[in-house]
């Protein structure tokens, strides 16, 4: 579609300086958000959202429950399951990179009530993750001293999150690029530490290798003994993996603000598989190498097998460094943990704000929430989101570990529901393409092994979400508080769906009525307006550090 054709879609023209958008020919978006995120920023934002406290700290709890082999199998299984979800989401988001991502797709392609339900579910999921990360940050700081004022740390985090997100999206993207870069650096340090020390490169000159896979053994017993206990240990590690391993939702959410969505978003989804393999699966392998699952320090901090999410010192890597009497490195690791945790909270603030904005766009939240600043920030959505970090002040009068446990139990089910919705939305999208005679091979990205990926992902995730809190039903373990902490989100989701459906009398959209055109003409026109080829990730990095003297080629006609 050429520029003249796009005039009928009615919106804007971008001059060569993409800071200045003037009314005229081509719009970079169908709403008031602005496409400012480049390739390198999108890639690192995806890392920032998917790698947080769970990979560095809470994974110690997974190891304690499942043992090294149980943890590795759990993380491998869940990574494969989420890879199927990513395959579904990649096809939809690359074809239709709209603000709100999978939230608006669910309402547009399945049922308006479905979009309402997942939109509010995702908003609460992301918003509750913000105080979780702030709480975890306080725990990391206790590595150095115990008398740091908890309230002061909470207040400082809230102010910094506000500053990063109230500016233009480019400012957020730039901040997240550097913060997420610190995460990658931390992961490389920990992986290198694992390899070097296991072959004898440590002060004790102890080439311990895979010793802890032999003694105390590859599988831990959890809740029960024998084979049943080992299986329950695997399940405990699987629940931890379902909280730790994420990714597709964050790329979907930034697709509406990406400069070259059809190219940059597709590339970001493709790298998710590598991130799953390198960060999560390899991370699960390393954690089972450096420390035994019954390490006294780990068990003591977790408070036993049923303990909470852990503290800074519960990071298995830090415990291993102390066990090997390695100086300095534990301090470097914890310093980088601070930037890593802060980065995750920053991403959650962004996603919660955008999810609430997408609800307002579709009329599923008050219209006033559509108000944006000149820089494209949904200001009222941002203000509401910033109320949730105040929950982190619960630490002042309660144990930080207990607060983390409450939040983890509430949040995990919400994340699983989001992935279930992605699979269900894809199956509706796939059927609509088939009924309406659209060849999926002509789309910007065509997922492989479909629709079977969608069905396998859907069934697998439904099984996990309903068995997630099974331990509360075991003899002698029933408590009303634990039941609600595990299943609150599972109960709220159908209430939201049915309530909206009854009030607004929505219907499941038949395949032949699904709107597969939607914003495609506008996005096609926007993509066609670029006169230069897209910039590769490493090219942007070289330009950033000044090794390549070239002006930005992201200029438009």
C-alpha cells in the first residue's frame, strides 16, 4: 500500500525527524501512543520483563523442592510449553501489532467479554508484580545490613518507577535497555562462575563437577516420601517454573509502540526460544550444579520445604560463593541483582499502564483513561498503576518473605490464565483465517505445526492452572487462606467474563465474522512509508557506542 492510498485511513505524516509527528498523511498508530521503540530496545525490554527475581533468587525454592534433576526437567518442560504459546503469539502480534497486544485480540477475535476478562486479569497480574519486585529488592539489600529503612526503599523505588514511565516511551525504552543489559551481564557472570568453579577454579581447588547430582541425589522428596514425594518435588519445581518463565506477553504489549513492528516484533519473538534455552533451562542446570538441594543455609532461609520465596542470601549462587569462600563476587552479584530486580519492576509498571490503556480504548474501562500526554504516555492509567506499588509498604508490619509468598501465589495463576487466553485466541484466529480463505503463509510470520501448538499449549496450561494449588487439598494441609491465595485469580476470571457477558450481551464471534482487517491497512501504510531498510540489533548497538558513524536510517518519507 502506498502513501497516497493510506490517506483514506486518515491520520498523520512523520517527517524525517521522527520526534515531530504532524497531521497529514500517515499515522504511526491508531491511538495516541507513539512508535518510538527501536530494535535494540525491544529486544532488551523482552529480556527485562522475562528475567527477574525468580531466576536468581526464588529458583532456590524450586531446587529445594525438586532437586537438580527435578528442577531441570520442570524448567525444560515448561519452557517447551511456553514455546508453543510463543509460536501462537508471534504469528498474531506480527500480523496485527496493535496497542494492548493479546488483550485487544481476545476481544476482537473471540468475544468482547473475553477481552474484558483477560485485560483486567493482565492488569492486576502486572500491577501486583510491582510490589513483589520492590519487596524482593528490600530482601536483597539485607545482604549488606539489616537496618536499612524498608519504607525509604519502597518510596525510592516508587519515585524512580514514576520518573522512568511518566516520560516519553523512548525514555522508558532507553532506561530499560541499560537495566536489562545489566541482567544479561549478571547471567553471564553466574554461568561463568558455575563452569569455572565446577572444574576446580575456586579457592578450595575442589573440582566438584556434578557431585550434588549423586549426593544427596538428582530428585528431592517434597510433601511425601518415595516415588510420590519425588514426583511432588517435580510438581513443586514446575509451579516455580510457571512463575519464573515468561516472555511472549511483554513483546506483545510493546508491539503497538515499535518503530518497525512487522520486522522488529517478529525478530523479538524468534529470539524467545533462545532466551528460554540459555536463560531458563541452562539456569536451572547451573543452579543444580553449584549447590545441593538440602544445603543447610538454603533450607534454613526457606524455612523448610514449605517456606516462602526466600531472601537475598537465599540466592543459590550467593550461597555457593560463600561455601567456596570466594570474596568480592557475592557483593558484585547482589549489586547486579538490585538493578535486575528494579528493571523487572520497571517493565511491569509499563505493561500494567498499557494494559489499562488498551481496556479504555475498547470501552472496557472508563473513557477518561484514554487521556495521553503529548509524549504518548497514558497519564491517568499511569496514575492508577502507581497505586499498586504502595502495597510494598506491607513489609513494614509483616515479614517480607510472607508478603512475597502471598504475592507469588496470587500472581502465578494470573500469568497462566494470560497464556491460556493467548492459545484460545490463536485457535479462533486460525479458524477465522481458514473459513475466510486467508492463506497464513502470506502473513508476515507463519507459525509452525499449527493448530496443534495451540491445542497442546491450551490443554497443558489448563492442567497446570487447576492443579497449581493441589497441596492445599492434601490431608492436614487445608486452610482457607491458602486456598484463596492459590485460586483467587482462577475464580475471579470467570466472574469477570460472565458478568461482562450478561451486562453487555456479548457473543462469541463466529469465524466468518472475525475482523481480520482491523488496523492492518494502517499498519501496512506505516510500514510502506519507510524508505530505508530496517536496522539490525547489532548495528544499533554499534551506532549507540559510536563505532559506526551513520545517521539513523529509520527515516520515513
